């Protein structure tokens, strides 16, 4: 039993170390080692026959349920508000100084890649957007075109943006293959002008409220999906 427990612990430690290799080259929000800060205890207490292991929360772990609205056609025209976070919410793109976003090289690459979307696809227009230290807020507008071109879904468009930006960032920092973005993204469909205006205001004011932003790891340790303020 003791040997089995030791092997289990060694295997867990090895996996955690491997997952952290890419992250150690990335600037940290809190100066940590690259391991996600949120933790939970997987085993129940007061049990002499169980090992009490503290598992690191992994936001990139595959989920059973998609964040997309079930049955909705995400190729149809509309204004979609998306939030895309970096892996483990690392502050990779710059900093907030006096309520103003100061982008670094990685942040500028992200901005260029975001603008690439509307240059690459003629049915895509970008409304209000902002790049924060560890996430991006933006409104993607899918227009109604008469073209017979096959349209990508919202998820495929975000995926294209992630691929282009991650490849350029990894090439610059010489970490080819390392993940830059969280696996999924959050979205909201703006169904009327009022919703769209509220969303625009939220995006515009986001840098001013960084100290209370749900994505700011210096403010909170864990974010639930229903706490996202949109």
C-alpha cells in the first residue's frame, strides 16, 4: 500500500512539472511558478485509508458541456460579445497604468491578429474591443452577405484568431507549441441595440475597472461562469 501511494504521488508530481514547463517562460501576474493559483482538495477528510492530495485547478481541462448556446446557428448575422482568456489567466499582454492599457510586444501581436479577422473574412466586422493584460473583450459582427462563400462559425473564427496570435507569440518568445490561450471562450449574443450599447460601455470602461475585474488574479482566486459581468 505504501509503495502504491508513493508511486501515485510521484506520477502526479511528474505530470504537474511537465505541465508547468512552458509556463515558466511566461511573465506572471503574481510572480508565481506558472501553476494555476486556484486549488481544491480532491479527497474527503477524516479518512485514514485515503491520500489527501491537493489538485491544481486546470481551466483547460475538457468540459462535458460546451459554452455555446445549444441549437443556435453561430454562422448567422449578429453581434457577438466574446471574452477570450490566456492560459491560466497569465498577464501576458502588458499592464494597466492609470486606467490605460500599456501593451507589450505580445499584446501588440494580439491586437494585430484580432484585426486580421476582418481583413481575412469579408463577412466579419469588429465593433468595440479591448486587450487586457490577460484577456480580450470584443464584439464580432457577422454581416449578412450575398456571397456563397462558406461561413465559419463564431467558434471557428475565434479558433483562427487564437492560432494566428499564438503562433506569432510563440515564435517571438521561442516557445513553439506552448499554449497561449485558454481552451474555450465565453460569448453572449447581443439581441437588441440596448444590449449592444451596454456591452460597448462595459468594454470601453474595462481598463478603468481592472482593480475589480473578474479576470484579475490579484482580486480573486476563482471565477465562476455566472459571475462574468455581461
